[in-house]
């Protein structure tokens, strides 16, 4: 029985070493605003990890089983300070300034799973 859903996403940072280091710094342990992490938990995100290769990010997001990706991320976008956080981290991201978090983080398709 599956106890969670997993989503994998990717995003490209601006290819500038100082900005990449800045992005890493704002995501260091204890640096993400507590209201942001609480909002993620409140909509059903159980765990999240972000990995970096050069200027490419890969996110693994585990959620509750009944998580509705579109609906629950829309609810997250309306939570306190979420849009402020998105504006803040946009300075590092290679995307439109008006793009939503869901537009920036592209959902990836799983093509293989070890049996």
C-alpha cells in the first residue's frame, strides 16, 4: 500500500556562480522562512529535497496520498508570504518574473522504476 505520492520537478537557475551560491544560501538549513515550510506542510507536502547540478535543480516532493497537485499548489500560492518568497527567489531563477512557482518548476515524467 502506497503511503505517499512523489513528484519530481526541475528548474534552471541563472547561470551565474554568485547567484547560484545565493540560491544555495537561502535554502541552507534553517534559512527558508518558517511560514513557507509550514505552508508546504499544511497543504500536504510531507518532504521535499532539492538537488543541484551546475545551474539545474531537481526537486523530489513527497506528499500525502490524496494530494491534488493543481488544487493544493494553488492553495499554497495563496498562503501568507508565499508570493513574497516566490518574488525573493525569482532573482536566482532563469524564468519569467511573472511565472508562478508551478510554471517555474516543471513536472517531470518518470520513465523508469526499479522493480
